[in-house]
């Protein structure tokens, strides 16, 4: 496989990041479908998949609120709780995915003249704690960790798909 020059140092991360990106895209699409399906319960709140996608693309407080309001329309309490749990997992995994990819793609040269030099992922996480303060710490990330995250995302997207399917059957 031919990669851009600097990406040769990221090569171990390429395949797991690809799987993570695919599973995350499936999870996004399944969440859009779930929100559209939830909205069918109340015609006053009906939204299309396209509208759900537009409202949820940027995962911020407004998007979370929009999704939560639609999920609240699910009449069955067990199914509603499953959907709320999936929504919570979605937000958490979306943040982990974002962090993992950024930590894996930043590459630097480590080492010294005695042991030699080697390019490695920087693995530093920066988090803004206030408007003026940013903290950083080492955030170990490996290809295996990213692959595991892809598997978690796969399970989530399947769970969301199942909830949407059951919700559609309940409404029939």
C-alpha cells in the first residue's frame, strides 16, 4: 500500500482508523434514522432523516437536546431507556473516536543520539478547562485501542438499528 510520505509512520493506525470511521458513519446514520422514527409517534414533532441529520451533525448541547426530546416521544419505557442509553453511549464514543484519531495522527520524532530516533504518535491530549487555561497529558493510543473502539462503535450502531427496528414494529 502506498501512503503519503509522512503517513508511513502512521501506517499501523490506518486500518483501524478506517474501520472506526466506517462504524462511526453507520452509527451516525442509524441515529438519524432512530430520531426520525421516534418523531413519528407525534405528528406535531415529525422530522425526516434529512432533518435529523442536519440537526445532529454537529454534536453539541443543542443536538443532544434535540435527540433527547425526540427519544422522549417513545411510549414504551423500556425501549425509551434503551434509546437513551444508546444516545449516551453515542456521545461518549463520538468523543473517544475524535480524541483517538487526533492522538494517532500527530507524529513526532522521539529518541536521542545514543538509542537513535524514531517517529511515533505524539499521544498528547489537550483539553480546555476554561477560556484561558488548557491542560495536557499523555494519552496512550495504540492501533489495538482504536480497533477496540471500532468494535464498540459497531455494537452501538447495531443496537441503535435494533431499537429503530423494534420502534417501527411497535408503531405498526
